[in-house]
C-alpha cells in the first residue's frame, strides 16, 4: 500500500466518524459541561461571537473560545449603603441610613456594562437621598418617609435599567437627629402626653359633674312630684285649708325631718331643738278641723 492510499483511508475514516457523531450525539455532546445552580446565571464572554448567558441546569461551552466572566444571583437581595450625614433645609444635621432591595433582570448588562453594579446602586441610593432630603425640612422628612422612599426609587429606575437592575424597594432604616433635637422631641412627646392626660381628666370630671347634676335634677323632680301629691291630697281632704297653712305645714315637716337626720348622724354629739318646734301643730291644722273634713265613709 503506497502512502497516498493510506492517507485517503485515514481521511475517509475521520469523515465517517464525524458523520456518525453528528447524527448521534452531535458535536456539542463532546464539549465540556457546566452545571448552573437554581436562581443563578453565568455570563459567557465569546471571543469569536456574541456574549451569552447560561442559566440553571446542564450547559455546554467551548473552551478557550468562551470564557466564564461571572456568576450572579437572580434572586432579590438587599444592598445596604453606609450611613451618611445630610444637612436639611432648616439646617439640621441628620444621619440617614437607607437600604435598597434589587434584582438582576439582565445579567449581561449587570456584568459587562458596569464594573460593580452593587457599588453603583449604593452610590445612587446615597446621592439620590442626599439630593432629596437636602431640599426638605426635618419635620417633613419625619412625616413623609414612605413618600420619600417611593420618590427615591422612582428616580433610580432609569439609571438602574441601564445596568440591567430592577429596584424593588427603597426604605429608611434609621434617621438620627442631633442630641439637642432628640431631647427637644422627647420633651415635646412628654408634653403632648401630659396635655392629653389633662384633657381626658377634665372630660372625665365634666362627665361626673353632668351625672351628679342629672341625679340631683331627677331627685328634685321626684321631690316636686311628691310635694305636689301631698298638696293635692291635703286640698282634697281639706278644701278650705289655705295655701299659706299648707306651706307652713310642709316647711315645718321638712324642718323636723332634717333635724331627725342630723341627730342620727354618726358625727353628731348632741342636737338642740328649738322650743317652738315641739309646740302642737294646731296652728297649722287642728284635729277638729281635720275630723270635720274627713269623709264619713272613712270614719
């Protein structure tokens, strides 16, 4: 066998093997394998073509031609920039601590278009916060924290989109005012609590007075009704009895009742009764007059 025939047989064998491989497992089946974890992605730099991203599962790549640049997480994760000191519009130095939650939506942009996307997001959070809070008063910052956080996130969207990043959330972690402002705020809180307590006490006292007044009013009405009934009964029993005599009788009866209550009190030592109280009540109405006006059926 001469040399030419030998090389023809070798070439034919190589072509035959290539055809078999192509129609069975394919040439890609002979490439190295990369396994990517769940919720992660790898950015591949192709020196001869377009860069690509491989995601979770089994992936193949072409050695020496494709280079793995970085592996990044596709989950939402926090980015915590350092605290920064900000001077508000009313010249109060406050220390603000913010935190952001982001998610990589375009791994190629996040890796290839910027050196460190997390550092860039931190810087963007700090600069946007400084620009926003520097135009506001401290009292407004305290009251509008949710609105400010939403506004900061809105301003960050455009820049983060260029880096393949989605800003999910931006919020305040802490706002620390100077010691003097903090002490004044604590005194104001104490004063507000004391004021509310005083108002509640005043309202309670007013309610108690109203209840007492209602009770006294009801008692006076009942006494008035009882007095009216006594007068009516006396008028029915003794039609000729004058109003003056009736009032004298009621007055002296009330006086005697009050003396009884006074003498029965635990604090009383002794009670002196006027001598005229013990005189007969015939000046008011005598027994003969009462007997004459009592109906015969009662007798």
